[in-house]
């Protein structure tokens, strides 16, 4: 299909799709920066009440570490995406 046969509103949506994408990425990145404190609180909760859920006492440390590492990877990815998309 030729680009001239596309409606004008569709071309505008395609050209301006980066604006809401940057906005959503920024909001998600802001929320991700709030999460490490919540993960620490979750880890403390599991340390106090983990023996009811898990037989092994160190599972809460492993679980919190895995969640934090994945969270930091998401932060790096969204920061990189936001930077590269804004350029």
C-alpha cells in the first residue's frame, strides 16, 4: 500500500506514537524506583512469618534477591529505552 492512500489520522497516530510511549515508560520507571523499599518490607515479613510458608529459613533471602536483581534489570532496561527513545 502506498503511504498516500493512508488516512491522515492514521499517519498522525503513527508519527506521534512515541509521546505516549515515553510517558508510559517514565511512569513505569518511577514506579520501579519505589519497589526496592517494598521488597525489603516483603523480605522482613517473610523473615518473621516464613516458617509458616517455607520449611527452609533462607528462602526469603533468595526470593528477595531474585526479585531485586530482576527489578534492577528492568530499571536499566526502561532507563535505556527512555533515553534511546527520547533521542
